[in-house]
C-alpha cells in the first residue's frame, strides 16, 4: 500500500514520497494455543497476504517466535519476537524481546521488564475479559495510561467475539495520550492471520518500531469477518485441546 505526501517532478505529475505497510502484531502458533505450525504461518503470510512484518506472540513463551525468526530469509517476511504474557490482571504483549518474560507478574512489573529489554509493551484486547482493564475498566483507563507506561493499545482485534471490546477500545483511544494505536489478528487459526493489522510508515520491522514510537500507526481490519467467525466456530474444540496440552503456558495465573 502506497500513500502519503506527494512531490512534483514535472508540472501536473505527483509521486508519493511515503510508503505505508501492514504488520500483524498478534499471532499464535502451536507453541501455545494456536493450531498452525510456524512454517505454515510463514508460508501463508508470504503467499496469501500482503503483510510485510509479523509478530509471533504465543502465550508465555518466545519459543515459536524465535523459530519464526530463523525462517525470515526462507520466506522473505520479517519477524518480530513477541510474547503475550499472562499478568495478574490480564494479558500484556511484549515485542522486540530477547528474553522470555515470566507470567504471574503485575501488569506494571510485566511492562517494566519488557521496557528493560528495550521492547515495546502493548495492551491487547484491553476491555475483554482477559484484558488488563476488563469489560468495566473504562473509568480507570486515563489514570492507567500514565501509571502503567505502556507504549501502544490494541484498538482492533479480529477475533469474532471481541466486537464490543473493540468498539470500547476505539472509543477510549482519543489520541494525545502518548500511546500508539495498533491492530492485530490474535489468530489462533491459519486463515485468521492478517485479518486485523497495524498500518505503519515504511516496510521493515525497524520502520514499524519507529512508527509506533512516533505514534503514527493505525489499526485496520481485513474483509471476511463472517467466514472467519465460522472457522473459529468449527475450530474451538481444537483450540481448547491445544490450550489443555500447553496449559502451563496458556493459563492465566492470578
């Protein structure tokens, strides 16, 4: 996707000087409770999407993300090492990690440890039942923005049953809060990858990071909501079994 400011090279001829790309910052693999294996995800992204960057964010492990990172050159897709950490009050995503963050910490401590690695801390599905703020957390949101010192808010998540939580997140994000808006698929099934994404300036993972830090990212959704909902409906038993097999990683410790 190409857009942005234009510059004149000949009278009446304008050429864009900015390139904007897509990144899915919230993907699960079979290293936690996703159904797809890492090579399957990489192949799907390379051949079936126009994503430039992805983040593998399995629950409480970076094992799958590190594996995907090793396959970057094979598939021509940049991978950000991520983790969806189960804090005592809900999930927190860490991006650009070098070490695993343990589960069971407070949100503030989880975010501090992400920042200590030079990572980016994102609050995913913030007003869902497993979000840091929860379905009734709107009143405390403004104070939490400064107290928790996270970097971005996931204002769109493509999991079908999170429509209401998405609307609340979009309403609460007003800009001027010092945090970036991002989107992700939260894919647990292969065809969910890329259904929610972040638009950023540039084409690389480094550009993505700079765009988040500059607060210029935005969240967008791909088409196919009904088809995705049906895929999840048929796959829920398999996802539940995967969660059971990887329970020590997937459970929320409170």
